[in-house]
C-alpha cells in the first residue's frame, strides 16, 4: 500500500475516475467537493471526506485539484476555508485543471510563501481515458516537486512529462486544445461540405477513418455526428473557455482565430453539448449564407 496521503478536490466527470484510480493503486485518499452528493461514491470506495479545502490539506501530504476554471481555483485557494487559510506547510499542491497561466503563477507564489510546492499538471484525454488511467499529463514546475509528484501521476496517466517551469503545463494544454478545436471544426466542415453533394456521412467517415487522416478523436466524433449524439464528453463550453485562455496569452494564428470565433458563437446555444456540436454551428453558418 502507498503511504503518501492524497487529498482530491473536484469530483466532476474527470475528477471522479481519476481519484478512483489512486484509490485502486492503494493510496489513502481524502476528497472534498462543493456538491456533497458527489462525495458518496468515493466514500463507498474507501475515501475519507473533508468538510473544507482547509481541513483537507491539513490531513494529507499531496493535494490534487481538478475543477473547471479560474473562479473555482480562486475559491479553493482563497476562500474563507480555502487551502491558503489552513496555514499548512510542506505540502505538494498539484493543479490538474485547465486554467490560465496567470492564476497558476499566482497560486504557485502563494504556495511558496507558505512553504508549499505547486505543480500545474493539466491532462489531455477525456472521460474514457480518465477511467482507464490513460491520460497524457503535462506538468509545469520545478524538477524536485515533479519528482515527488510523478509516481502519483503515473497512476492516472500513461505519459507524464515535465515541460517547463510554472505555467508551462497550462500553456502546453492550451496549445493542444487549440488543435483540438481546429480539428473538431475541420471535421464538422468536411462533413457539411460532403453533404452538399449527397455523400453519406457514414461513407465519408469510412473513408476518413481508413485514410492517413484517421485518428481516435476523428473516429469518435465522426460517429457522434453520424448518430446525432452530442452528449457532452468534453463540453463545447469548455473548449470555448480554453480558446479564450489561449487568446489571452497570444493565440493569433489564422486557424486559431477562426476556431476561437466559431466556438464563441456556438457557446450560448450549444455550450452544454459536446465539442463536436460545433457541427450544428457550421450548419447555422451555412443556412445564413445560402
């Protein structure tokens, strides 16, 4: 059994299976989630439960955070009963959320003042990869902190790579998600273009999946279009948020700009659906131009 005590904050679609992987690996885990009902499944799997982030950090050696955005991170660190209020020191804090470069640097500095160690370590992959502990993890921080965190992160992902100093993990993730947005829009446009000439969606996807362009992402999202299944595995609102974060730190390339605008346009109506619901937005554009 692993003796490092881990605190986990954030039990959404990704955080729940990721924390379960650590329990299966034999780590003692304590969880905190704002919506308390989500803690019950982890409790049943053997996890302890903390009443606040401050209470959690006092009980563990390592805190891992997997939440949605900068606001959630600010609340977790700076809230009345947040991590920083505990005054704990000597802890490793791993932020696996996809958030801004700025907030990672701010939280890293705040942790350092208390004698704690911060690592930003966002992931590439969706729910299925989280369930199978097959995520790709990119980390930013100092080498000593990364060395402590790596054996833990290897129980969550199939690849764990230190890519630079604090914030580098966030930047790498935003670069990857920029490509993700471009690919999703590209697939949507290809399907819509083929439909104009009467080519069946199923036939187009068979051709793409057997070509050099085939990939797991294209296959899964192509099937979603064919089956009209836009249930969110990775929501459109999340990619819209990530593209905003990328733009904030300098995204200005031609395809990046187009993807940014398309997903901002789509978010009000389609934000709760899957990223590939951008296909519906492309259809809206087509109807306006016809």
